[in-house]
C-alpha cells in the first residue's frame, strides 16, 4: 500500500468544479494583481477569524516580514523567536537587519517555553533587554503556544507580540480565541500543504489596529499611496488574484477538512495506544495541551507529529514500505550555519535539539482512509517488532 504524506490530487478531485470556475473568473476578468478577489478574500477571512483587518500578501514569509517591518523593526533591534521552527520565523528578522534572540521550546506544544522566555530575557544586560522590539511565538503544527504567559513577558518588556500562525488557521487558544488574533499581528501562510492551501505561495496578516493595517498595505505595494507616489520604501509583497480566488473556493470546506484531520489524529492516538508502542516508549503521540469540552479546534493538526525512538531509521523503513513522512525540522536555528555568527552553541537549547532528533510527521490529510491509517501504524509497529 502507498500512503503519501499529502495527497493534494484527492482534494482537488473533490472540489474541481469550484476551483476551476474560480480561476476561470479571474482569467476572464484579466485582473491578476490585487483587485476585487483579493479584497473579497481579505473581508471573508477577517470575518472568519473575528478581526477587523486582514491584508493579503504574497507568502507566509512575507506576512512575517511585513508585520515586523510595519512595527519598524530594524538594525540594532532584537526579536525573540523560538529556536525550533520553520526558517522564515528567524530569517525575516535578519533580513530586516535586526538580531534574533533564540529561546527554547515547550516539549508538549513546540511553542515558546514561557519559563525559558523569562529566563533568557531576564539574563540579558539591561541595554540588550531594552532593544527587544518584538516576540514571535509560533503556533507550530496546528496548536497555539502558551500566549497568556508570553504576552505577560512581552508587556513587561514593552515589546510587540507578532504571532506566527502559518500552520494554525482556525486553531483555538485555551480561552477560545483564535490563533493569530492575540497579538499586534497574526501571520498566516497558505502554502499548498497548509490546512487552507493556495495553488502557490500566498499569505495574510491580521490585526486590530487600523494604522498597523494601513502600514502593511503600504509596504506590500512599494510604499505607494497613491500609485507612483511613494511615501516609504516598501516591497512587492502583493497577493495575486488567482490565489485569492482559489482560497475563496476552498474556504467553505476548511471546517470539514479540519474536522477530518482531527478525526485522523484521534484514530492514530487510539491505534498507537492499542499497539503497545506508546507503553513501550517507542512512540509518543502529540499532546493536545488545551483539550476541553468548550473547544472544538484546540489542535488543527496541520501535521500529526510523533516522537520516535531511532527516528531516522524508522523514517527509512517507512519510506521503503510506501509511507510518506517528513522531519519538521532536522536542525534548530542555533545550529544553522547562517546563524553561526550569533554565537550560540550546541546543547544550549536542549528541547529544540531533542525535537529535531525525535519528531516525525505522519500522513494526516483529510482524504486519508481508515485502512491507510491502520497501515501506517502497522508499519511503525513492524519496525519496532522484536
């Protein structure tokens, strides 16, 4: 049996007519850059997320970049980020000339560890602490970071909170509020593998403040207001209309797809428990840190990530048996060659390093069948069988 990590063909087959019609409308309109489809998407997603302002951008990376840029992060500033995340979280900080400050993760949520955040920022010299302009918690794999404690530290530092919600659209924090709506900015990615994915790169920034929204709109179009009159030096960070149309066609299905992922995750949890792999210590299934009867999207499982004994050998075994997997992420930031000049060392962020050694993402896309789920767990069990 073949079980791919992600099967976008299966998703397209189920919504082909809607997507094809949406793309055709844009082609017939010949309005490809920004325009009415992008405005419609912004308004629709603002309503879905419960925020007053949403700005479409060219990617999730550019959403993070624009948010920090709008907050005037630049040379001499410090931005706190987790040591374990997708590269863009830290990369955009360096692109703006600022310096990332790495903090270890919580091993359950994979988000910024609030205790480590307090320790790291508390140990900085006062002059360095005053340079912290923003803190970027990441809602990794579809579950929120511990925002209440993180926000408390940010307020004490006088720093902005910019949420990297690239993998968490629709996820709920413990108080019921949505990922991306708890800070100065929330940044989303619509990369094709996301729960809500475009047919290329696309992103979104949301916020509560009209002036911050205006700044992001200004920056995404070369700082021009009106056209050809440049108030600031911005960039070409615009969302194109075809991607907006695809996302509008897909959005009505998002809740159903998220429910499907959550159902697969619950089934995996049961299958792994019944297999004895968890009791034997070979596999640890994801922790839903905010599980509550009041929440129906405490975790949206953009990825179903296990921790596995002998992870690399397990991945090779599963690949040979036709099971798609991925390692998110094999090298934490402080060990990346491009950040060597920052002076961090191996062993400094043990939870991030442990996650990089142990984590493995398994197939969890909505169209996954029960026989495929069972096969995945059977093959994991076969690897560990004496």
